């Protein structure tokens, strides 16, 4: 690693402002070497955290006017001396200034290296570092709120509190094991088991938020499925609030899947409008129908579209046969027309599960769309997790580590119930303690750290 690093911290492309970040012991030296006031005077001993206006110069040649700021360690993002240059957001200008900074002794930063230095310097722990990239990539307000909560240290505090309980228990058990003949207060298995169960429950409370947390972070895939002319494209347009899909009364208008991203009820979703599923002799339409089947298979939720102004057809039943084992909502479309299908009889007539939600909608007038979004939210949240919950597990790595820790605790509890040696239970509890430490980075190896920060963008 270079002692001092630099990178463009803003996105590639034209913008009003671009930022170049420098971190390391030579940050101030590099900044004063390339910056001049408007009068031409050199920058010397700048007051930390005070913006200064002037020019970035290569010798006597002006590259751009800029605002610069110097921040002194340890009270910075990385815990090191940091300097930032805010100039015009031209990619050409940013490249010139970055080249100038590197020529003066800085090294090009790797992906996530600024945040990695913050972690290595003890300013944040590993779970907080992972929250940074979640904030950058957040697709919804709920996902952003969950990441901000994690960045603030709520998850870390909870994990550390649980690890403290486990360390206390392991210490008591270790004393019993090491000094069995000492006159110590008796600690039987019946005293340890409730403590293990309490700790297990605390971990599980966090673990149970993982499925919802992942959706808030990564999004939910929703496929609109049904035979031709049930209103799938109209519904997509209604959900997106724009005319994205072509809508006609000609069967087979949608010949390929159309994908768009949106936020529904605070949940980031990818909506896939599929080609109407039917027997077709058209080669191109057949390819689109095949892709529709793949979309249904890969989706988290399927909205099964039915035309409530007509009777069920064999093509509708063919779609039902593809929905086995999938989370599904039946959308009875065209509620603005005279009704033929009875909502109360749909599930029995189609053979769908009795707990499948059925919503009457009109994709044309917007009637029932809010109820449909509410049903999507209910499926995602499971009715048990609040989107405003302080601690929400959104990272697969954290979820797997919690699962592993719970297994170790469960093994320890079984050992004690079977009356086996205390030593074996102590090993399992200590293993759970170490596993949880990998969430915050207290017991994680370098390979995992490097892999995590490789997911970051440059400049962060």
C-alpha cells in the first residue's frame, strides 16, 4: 500500500462539481504544492476544515479553479490526514488533476481503499464499512435507512453486547473446567442452558430480519404473468406511472420480456412484463414466451393477471400450472368493465392456494393499484418486520455468520442436555463468540477483508 493515496471520488461523466480525495501523511504537502490563491500566492499552513478558493496549478499553468479543504488526522474519514479538491466536473479536468497529484507522490487508490483505511485505523468496524457501500448503492428509502442505521453502529453495538454475554458465560465455564476441585459456587448444566437459549434468541431476533433486509437492499423481482390481453403491459405502465410498455388489443403485442426498476411501498423492485403465454406458431413469439417462463421461475413474486370481464380459459390454467411453489398475487384486471369472474371463486376454480391474495384492479383507471402494492409489501415484510426497525440484517455474510453462531449454540445446548462434558459445550460457545466477531471484524482474516473492500467503487 502507498503511504498516501488519491482518487476521483465522484461519478464518471459531466457534472457541475468533481471531487478528488487525497489521504495519507503527504496530503498537505501535495495540496500546498499544486494550489495557488487567485493572487498567485502559495497555500501555507491552512486552517483545517476551512474551504479555500483558488486555482490548481501545474507550475505556472492553471488547470482549473477550485475549492480545497485540508482535514487533519485523526478526525477524518480515514483517520489520516485528508485533502479534497473540488473542481469542475469535467472528466478531462479531473484526470489532469489526479495525474498531477500522483506525479507529486500519491499512489492511485484501490477500490474501497479509503474506507478500508478507516477500518484498519479503527475509526469504523467492518459492519459499518459494509454499510457505506450499501448507502452508495441503496435503491430505496428503506434500504438507505437500514444502511444508515448500520453505519451509525446499531448492529455493531448489538453484536458486541451479545458477544459480551457469551464471553462472560465462557469465562465462568472455563473456571469450572480449569479448577474443578476449588470451592466455587456450583454451576450446573441447568443454570447454563437458559443463558444459552437467551443468547440464541437475541441472535435469532436479528437473523429473522434478514429476508426483508435483503429485499430492501437488493430489491425484489416481480413478474407479471398471464395469457395475452389480460392487461400486463397496462399494469406495468400503471406501476411505473409512465408509458413504458406498448399497449394494444392485439394478442402477442409484447413479444419479449420488458424490465424496469421502481420503488413500490418503499421496496425496490424489478418489474418484468412478460409475453402473453399461449400456444403460438410465431417463432419470435415462442422465444418471448420461453423467456416469460424463465422470468416466472426466477421471480420473487408473480402477479398472475386475469381478465375479470371474461371467463377463465385453458391458457389461464396453463399459467397456473407454472406457479406451483411460488409467491403469487392474483390481479383481477378490468374492474371498470362488466364483471364475469367472481373473486370469491377464483382460487377454487384455478386450484391456487387458499391463502393467495386476490386483488381487483383496473390498470386503466388505477383502481385497486394501491391495494396491490400493499399486498406486495405484506408478502415481502411477512407481517413481522417493520421497515422502521432500528436493526435490520441486509448482508448475506452477516446472515450466514448468525446462522453459524446459532448452530454452535444449539450444539452446546444439546451437549448440556445430554449430560456430556462441560468442555465440549464451552468449545461450541467459544466458536459462536468467534463467529459473531467476524461481523464487526474483530476475528476476521485478511482474505475476507480484501474481498469485502473489492466490492467498493474507486474513491470510497
